[in-house]
């Protein structure tokens, strides 16, 4: 079995997806963003998890799945199921804000 991967299924224009991604970046969590409108099998994966609906964000971490979770719920799942994905340290307020905006701070 390969290393655990945090996958967030999204679609363009989804405010819940934007909020979740910002929250995950604020926590320093790395994830793979999968657009269900661009990747052929992604919508089918989401439908299999979300009772036949294409509800996003849908998150997969190994056997753990969640439909429209909060960043806190995802962080708890990472702690429980894949602690190796946790950042070495939690970003400080400035770094967390820059991360949430998709910006990287030069050191």
C-alpha cells in the first residue's frame, strides 16, 4: 500500500470548496485538488460517496471519506488516519493567512 494521500474533490465556483481549501492551507495541510468537471472518473467517485450526488467538496483519505466537511474535521481525520501528513509545525497567523490565499512566504 502506498503512502496516504489527502484528496479534495471540487468544482469551479463552489464557495464551500474555496472555504475548505483555504482552511486546509491555513493549517499547513497538503492535499491533491481534483476538479470533478475536468477529471473523467472524479464525478463517479464523488457520486459513489455522496449517495449518487455530485456534492463537493468531498474528501478522501484512505478509507475515510466525508462530504462537505469542515477543515477541522479533515484535520482530525488526518491526525487519526494519516498523521504523517501533518505539517512539522502549524503555520503562524501570517504564514497561515498567506497559505490560505495561496501565497508562499519567502524565508
